């Protein structure tokens, strides 16, 4: 265990280093560090800075007192805006620590991926600066303990993600699709954030403090029932947009389809967690009466979202539907995050712990899936499922067995196979629905449990169909179609040109696969961190 002062310095460095790195990326590289070109130098700079942040985060996790994971540690508390009692307050506990490590890991892997596969688009200098700014905002969201700072960090990620999608994303040659998707992303999240800001002001001004620790300790004392209802409704809407909760999810598939690979990985693996983290960190402890009132409605939307996301994925994987593999993985996130929201809505220790576990598991598994989908597109030129199941792209098992095997691994992890990380979070969320907190309607939650169980079956169905269509098939080239004999040729390369997993891809994907297995075999490592903090958030709850 490291001294508390050292932990404070480490946490401050974790948040500050990527911001300083973003500023440094905009400066010219010294002559001795340029390598083959300035572009290579700035991409190497991104790998170096994100690597340093990952090392600092791992050191923070190693020095964290795991026997007191329910207690806020590494705290820095200084006055910032005295007139409003807004403070520069940072800290970490068992809820935020796993998300800090997940953010640092995924950002480093994305920077490593970009170094070996530079994204097509404008200068890499802006790309690296935006990537580091995105990491700053995300890490700050999980580290700050003041409502105003939380809102500022929450909003910081919008600008870099907008440009990553709009300037480095895919779509039509003119960029209209990616610009529209980026604009839709910003429009939804900004409108949701404006509503959330009103709720944060109601919460902070009504309780007389913007400090999250004091709000959590008060457990709603000083806030009337009406104020709690308004705060939960307003803040919850803003968080639900970012999660995303059905039916506020429609920005997500377009954003993922248009985003570059690293953008999709960070969007699914980290940014979606900011919404569910806000539910647990702010609303559960600070407005318990409001959460008690709205929990059944939150659970109902979550359960419908689980089934809806699965049905859409089934429709996309159907033959002749012209479904997009990247869009399918995006819609799967609607269902998986539905389990997270369902666990939170149970207001039980079992359900909330399951939600926090599912948060991290989804980041690992979906991050890996988006890396794999990006690799499939690099090799075949398409993510169209009909094309991938046809002559120009199927049979990954035969043509690229390691890539096909990893894709199958990601699919079975995502469907919740026991022994892998995806299983525990969803199972605990469903168990929480079986025994919700006192005061909640058990018959209603049993219906939500049944819908969640149906969603798991549908999830298994569409993911197994994806594996069958993309990984299996006849690897032998067929005779060209008549249109090809007349001179037309497919844009994708023939199957025999597919390459298997490259060294840099192996380096980027292995940590995610290994952690998915470890979390599935040893769930106590994560649940032991979150449970003491959840007990503090839900006093008096025994289940």
C-alpha cells in the first residue's frame, strides 16, 4: 500500500498527463525525435503518453487500499469557486477505480492501433491531440467528486469525439454520412446534458453542497421529495442519453457505424459507462426517494431495451437484410447496457454490483469486438454481412483462423457464456430483479426478469448466427458471376489474400481477451472492490 500523499499525486497525474500530452502533440517534434516523419513522431507520442497514463493508473490501483474500497482515497480537495462552494475535489474508490483502469487501458490500445494503422483523414497531429483530450475528459469524469466538475468533464468528451467521427470516420466519400452521425451524436448528448445540468443544480442548491461525498453521506437529507423527483428525472434523462437507454439510443448506431475503429472502441468501451456511472455515483446515494419512485420505470425501459436491441440484431443478421456487422455490434450495446440499467433499477446490492461488473465486462468485450470488426473491414473492404457471408469474405476459420477464432471468442463472451466476464454481470442483474429492494413491486420486476431472460436467448441466437455467417463457409473461390465476366470486379480482395492476426493486433487484443477470461474465472476480484462502496450507497439494504 502506498502513502496517501503519493496516491493523491498519482491520481492528479492520471488526469493531468493526457491533457499536457494533448497540448504537447500540437507542438513541432524535436529533430532527434521525428523518426521517419513528423506524422510517425506524433503517433509515437500518443502511444508514449497513453502508456505513461496506463502505468500511473496501474500504480494507483496497486497502491489503493483494497480493504477500504468503500472509502474515498487519494483525495485532493481545494476551493475553486468559493461563491458557489465549488471545489477541485478528486478521489477514487471501488466504483471508480476499475473504470479508471479500463479507460487508461483502452486508450493505450487505441493509440497503439493507430500507430501501426494510422487512420485515414487529416493530419495525425490533430488526431492524437483529440484522442488525449478525450482520455482527459473521461478520466476526469470518473475521478472528480464535485457536481459542477462532473458536468464539465462529462461535456469535455463531446468535442474530441465529434471530430474523431466527422473527420476520421467512414461512410461516403464526401463525408456526409459521418458528419451527420457526428452531428446527431452531439445534438442528442448536448440536449441531454442541458437537462442534466438543471437537475444537478436542483440537487446541489437544494442540498446546500455540490460535493458528491457529502451528498452521498447525507442520503437525501435536506432535499424534499419533490426536489429529489426533479433531480432524478432531469439528471437521469441526461445520463440515459449517454448510456444509451431505449428509446434515447438512436444516435448510437449511426455514430458507431461512421466512427473509425478507435472511436468505436472508446465510445462503446468507455463513454457509455459515464452515464451508468452517474446513476450509481450521484443519484443512488444523493436522491434515494427519487430513485425509489422512478426505479420501476427505469427497469421497464431497460427490459424493453434488452429485447429491442436483440431483435434488431436478429433482423440485421438475417440473409438478404444488408445488415452491417459494425452496426450490429452497436445495437448489441443497447441490450447489454440495458442489463446494467436493470441492475441499477433493482436498488439492491446484488443488482447494483452486477451492473458495475457488467459495465467493465462490456467495455472489455465490446472493445475487443470493435477491434475485430475493424480488422475484418481492413481485410475484406466491407462490414456488410451479406458480403461477408458470400464469395468475397466468409470462411474466416479457413482463411484467417486466429482472427476467426478471436471473433468467435468475442461473440461467446458477449452472449454471456459462463466462465467469461459477460456472464456474471448479467446474471447478478437478473438475480437483483428476482429480489428487488423493499418497496418495489416484485411481480413487476419478475416480468422484467423474464424479458431479460428472453433477451439473453435472443442474444445467443444472433451472435451464433454472426459466427456462422462470417467465420464458416466454403473457402474455395466460386465461378465469377455473369456481371463479373462482363468486366465488373468486386471492391473486396478475394479470400486467399486475407492475412491472419498481425503482431501489433495480437499485442492490442490479447489484454482484452485475457482480462475477459480472468474476470469470468475470478469475479471476486472486481466484486470485492465494488461491494463495500455499494453498501455505503444503499444503507440498510441487505440483499
